[in-house]
């Protein structure tokens, strides 16, 4: 058992029953010319999450955690794209349009793929999802239950959209979630802070929050990596 100092209380996990989930570390969110920028965002604010997540991913691989990488995006024929998502707002390019990194948020395009620093290794699960939550319209729950996973360590972008949605979906399914604050990022610093507070408030109403250093120290103290 590994115990991580966290908000609102220590987070305990057994590596064999824990998955690291890296949410949507795709060029479309963290690089210029992608989906995030079409929505009017400064994408540079998300990049700070990449280096700490690299360290956590390395430790997770050494600990032999289940590793899940998610990608938000759509089939090339856009058959899984709700009009409500396609037509919302006034982006400079819409999902499926051709951009500098290929078609926006479309499977198979360069922009849809994961950044090189966090690229999935052989044997890790890559989960394509059409919406914000990683459980909705995917086989994530089946994959986790089949492996006996009960605990999730969450990283990814953006904190208040796909990370928070996934944490809430996981919590309602009975998974204990630790969100790593510095391994998540938002286009809006105030939303990042608020989303993390909403997770750990009320005695951990959605889950636990810690920095990656606390997790990595706990793993080292446990002598596990
Ligand atoms: N726009 C925004 O903040 N996020 C998304 O659209 N998707 C994810 O968070 N991955």
C-alpha cells in the first residue's frame, strides 16, 4: 500500500489495483493551430502540465500500473459528433475542418495525436472518446473492471473540462480518484484552482488532490520505484 499526503486526507492505493489516466494530452489542446486555439484560447498555459506528467508516467511504468491515455475526437465521417458540439460558439475552425495540424479534433490527424513527451508505450491503453468524460460512450469502465482497478490517478487537460468531468464520472462509479494538480492545466487559472477545490471539498466529495511530488515521494518512501 502506498500512502500519499493529499487534500483532504491521505490517499492510499495498491499499485495492482490502480490506473494512471492521462487525459487528452493531444496537440489539438496544447499546440498552436489546434482545437484549443480555434476556441480562442492561449494554449501555452497548458504546457506546464507535461513535464510533471512525464515523471509520473515514468514512475507508473516502473510500478506496473495500468496506464490509460485518452484522446478526445471524432470519426473521420463525424458520425459521432453531436450538432450541439459541432455548432456551439464561434470557433475559427470547426471540428472536422482542415487546420495546420490536419482536421480539427478528428481521429487520424496529427493534431488529434498525443504529444511526443507523453506518447503511449506498447501495451498501454489508448482510449478514443467523443465527449468530455472518459466514461461516456467508451469501454473504459469495462477495461478497468476487467483488471480489478479500483483507484485512478488523474492527469491531463483541461482541469475543469475533461479532467473534472472524468473525475465525476469515475467517482459516481465507485472509483477513488487522486487528481495531480500540477499534472493538470487549464486555459483559465481561476477555473483550474476552482475545479481542484471542488474535487477535494466537503471531505473529498469527488476525490483527492495532491502535487506530483507528493505521489513520487510516497512511491520512493515505499521503496517501489
Ligand atoms: N475546451 C476545453 O477546455 N477542453 C476541451 O474541450 N476538452 C478537454 O478538456 N480535453
